[in-house]
C-alpha cells in the first residue's frame, strides 16, 4: 500500500488529487471542532456519557467526535447515507425511478439530485430530534424560537456541506468522497482510544500483558477482515466460438465473481439501527420506573443483554440475504450470459444455470453473514471480558468501514497508475 502511494506521489496529477482529498479532510476535521452556538458542551457530554445506550457512542465514532461535542458537523454524513439507502430501495420498488437509474448519465444525475433533496429533509428531521434531545438534557442556553432555528439550520447546513465536500472528492480527488469522510471521522477517534488504554494501564485497571494480547488480537482481526473482504467465489463461464466472415470470435473463458462479503457493512448498520430504536426513543422520554414493564422492555434491548446479541445475529443474517436478493438477480445474470453466447460448464443454460447461481449465492451469503456476525459480536464479548476497553474507538462495524475504504482507495490509486502506463507499481 505504501509503495503504491509513493509511486502515485511521483505523478503530478495523482499527487494533486491526493492533496485535494487531504485538503477536504482537513476542512472536515476543522468543522468537526467548531461548536454550534447556544449550546453547553459540558452538559452534552454529561448526558451522552450517562445515557446508558451504546447508540450515542457508535454514532459519535462515525461522526469523529462531533456528535458528543455538538459541533457544526455533528450529524456528519449519516443523513446522506440514509438518503442514499432509501432512494436505492425506492429505485427497486418504483418503476419510474428504476427506469431513471437505467437511462444513462442523465438519469443518474436526476437520481443524485433526488438524493440531495432527501439528504436535506433527513438532516432537518434528525437535526430537530437532536435539538430536542439536547433541550431535554438542559444543554440549550436561552431556549426560544430564534435559538432553536439557528441550532437546527446549523446542523442541516453542516450535513449539506459535508455532502458537497464528498461530491467534490469524487470529482477532483481520490476515492469515494463519502467513504473518505466517514473514514476520516472514524480514524480521528483512534488516538483517544489508544490514550484511553494507556491511561487504563497507567492507573492499574488494565494489565500491560493484557494490552499486548489485545493488540495482537486486533492485528489478527484486521488480517481476517482483509482476507474475507478480498475473498470471492468464482463461477467459471465459457463463451462459445462463432465465425463472422473470416474472423473467429469468442471461445474465451472467464468467471462470475461472487464476493463473500458482498453486502459490506450494510447488514450491520440496518440491524443496529433497528435494535437501537427502543433505547434511542427512550432517551427522548422520561426515564421509566424501576421494575415497570417499559424498564424491563428496555433492558432486553440493552447492549449487554444476551437477547440483544441473539437478535443482532438474526437480523444481520436476514439483512445479508435481503441485500443479496436486491442486488443480484440470478435469472437476469444467467440470461445475460446466455445472450452473449456464454454458459456455465456442466450446467444447462436457462433455469438450471439460474438455480446453480442461486445455490452458490446462498452459500456465499451465509458465509458472509457469519463473518459479519462474528465481527459485530466481538466488541460485546471483549467489553464484557475487559471492561477497561469499553470506550475504545474502533469497534467491529467501524473496523469494517476503515478496512474497506482503505482497500478500495488503494485499488483506485493502482488503477489510475495503470491507466498512465506506470510500470513500477507492481514491483
């Protein structure tokens, strides 16, 4: 990876793209430190640390600490991500949007514009909910209509500005802009997590040898994530030879790649969003009495509950298959192969080929879901075994995002080097 970056630095236009991306990341980090007016940072920090829900910690990690400090970029890129997910799902269910998505560059521009409008609407909704949360926590100074409008519009404007910066990275920088900003927010929390472990060792709450074991396990998990992320099931495809005039075409062999972790981190995000819904709603309401039905109900959905872990795994399994079903259509794939004169060796074209691809897809999806379940549950097990690392910044979900974005960005740099006929990057 470092060799690739060093070789890219030698090419002027690639160096300019890298510097432009770094410039946008610096602006993002500056905005994540600018506080929103009329808010008490200490009251916000005290409320979030004492809320008893892991959702705020998870969201704070994704926003690079901006959420817990109520800064300009407190909502980060999450409204845009949610808007993109909603628009993509609507594209599958609404024929007009599906037609737009398949109508070329102009259709994609219209879809992108719809996503931007949806982002602003979601930012207003989430910003209002966050404002009400802060108001209930006593963090809003001089609460009135003007103060509420300034806070809400500041949150919304910050989210829209981040969306614009992500698009600028796509246009003039390196990598996927939204992913790069998400990556920067997560990685920025890493030093504070390391410092937390150091302080735990210093005050004696964590043994030094246990910290070494944790580092070894973390390195092993990163290697495991990289291995699974790059793994794929390759279905061989053979194309028949055909003669056109005096020339012969076709006859080559290729393969249909089915990635083990084809859904990425999306099943974990969907599952955690659903499971965090009860505790998040409870944070906006008065605390229920001990021993009441609602108190027991919320205990079931607490982060350290066995019920939570089991339901978490089941939801990850469900959303893994759901995502695979929405993104891959075996009948359409095999029909396209057949139209181009291809076939799967040993399998008849048509329904048998579609059944074969479906069976292979189901097995690969199951392996990917098990992998995601292990990554998602591991922080819960470690936090129970070693309480001193409960506040460590990098969890299972964020680790998947960091590794995925790093691998994808390096691949883009390598492909751009290859397009410029640079011969040294594979040495």
